[in-house]
C-alpha cells in the first residue's frame, strides 16, 4: 500500500471496520505472518482486502462484514425476518 491520501483514507476505514463491526482481514498475509492463518482471501474490492492505490477509491464495506448485525437483532425480534438490504 502506498502512502497516497486515498490509500491512507482506505487504511483508516479498514481499521475502523475492525473496531466498529469486528470485520476480519481478507488479504493475503505477509510471508511468515502467523496472524489469522485461516483467513478468507477476497478480490472483490472489500475494504478488508488488499488496499492499493489502484483500488483505493473502489473499496467498500461488504454485506458479509455486517451479517452479524442481523443475527444480533434477531435475538431481540424473534419471529421477524431481518436482513441486510443494499
């Protein structure tokens, strides 16, 4: 990742996604990195994936990062259909 304004903003959004919604990493770990070795690798412009200067402006928080919210809300609204609508 370069240090352009766009990639820095994307990096902040990536880290906030960890903090705010608990989203996991979705990029290829560095060689020798043992952190979260079973992670899912994505190539669909997820903010949790690889950030580059080429994709920094296309990145988005994917529905899968917010899926836990529907499960959480279902506990408080049993019998109702709860989903994430894009």
